[in-house]
C-alpha cells in the first residue's frame, strides 16, 4: 500500500490577504502564537510578560505613584457656548 503524497501549499507571501487572515487567527490562539514563535526561533514573547521581579523592584514597589497624571493635576477646561450667534462668556466679561 502506497502512502498518499502529502505535499502542502507554500506559505502565503508576507502582507498578503491570506497572510493577514492567518496572523489574526494566530494572534487569537495562545498555542498557535507559541508555535509560531518557536518556528521563528523566538521565545514565547507574545505571551504576557511582567518582567523580572528582582529585589530592587520588590523593595521600591510601595514607592510607585500609581495616580500619576490623574485629573486633579489638569486644569478645568473652559467651555464657550453661543446663543443666537453671541458667545455668552463675552457678556460675562463686559
């Protein structure tokens, strides 16, 4: 009994429509992402990586300012509005 010939089609060219469809499918599946990275010679870099938790990070964790850039630092915006073609804040200043 002869085995069937299992030749596969070549991979689609990069940035082609089929390549983009394949990449979106791969991006949704963590197993496929890991296999693609393995084939490309990378570590599973697509996965979430929180970095190295070294002693310096652990000792300074409490010093991180998590509220940096919140609304309290920004000035309140000033809005202008028109009624019958006249800006209302102009009348307040006169």
